[in-house]
């Protein structure tokens, strides 16, 4: 992951794009890419969204990659070690959503009786 992060940083450096990469701009770019991913699924039925054709699946992979690459750029800019942050957030999620209490429910953690 470090290698990929360095590669995307170098890509920006080579194009003199770092000057555009404030945390504000990167967070917006990340959201735009997430929207491009959502646009692929917009208007599809639940069933259609599960059975993409090869070309649409490839487009989804590219937009998902765009989101990921902006995550790497933003994490670098904020000096966040993304793998550690994700592991830490998973631990927090496990505390907020005890499997025995939340199984099969889509409610938010504060809606459960044991909410922190
Ligand atoms: Mg894109």
C-alpha cells in the first residue's frame, strides 16, 4: 500500500498538481469519485446492481480505484496511516455493533439499548 501511495504522490508531483491537493480539495475529489461510482448504479434495480455486465463492472472497478487513490492522497496529506486507521475503526465498529445484538438489523448504533 505504501508503494501505491508513493506512486500516486509521484503522479501528482510529475504534473505539478500537488498545489491543488489541499485536504479540502482532496475530500471533495474523493466525494466526486464516490458519486461517479454511485452513478453507475443509479436507476438500476437491486437485482440489476448485483449482476453487472463485464463493461459496467470494469467501470465500477475504475471508479472504486479513483476513490481509493484519493483516500491514499488525503491520508498522506493528513499524515494518517490508513491501514491502522481502518483497523482501529473496525474495532470501534465491533464495540458499537455487537453481533448478538444487531444481527439482521440496519439501525444505527445509537438506536440500540447498549449504545455507548
Ligand atoms: Mg472517476
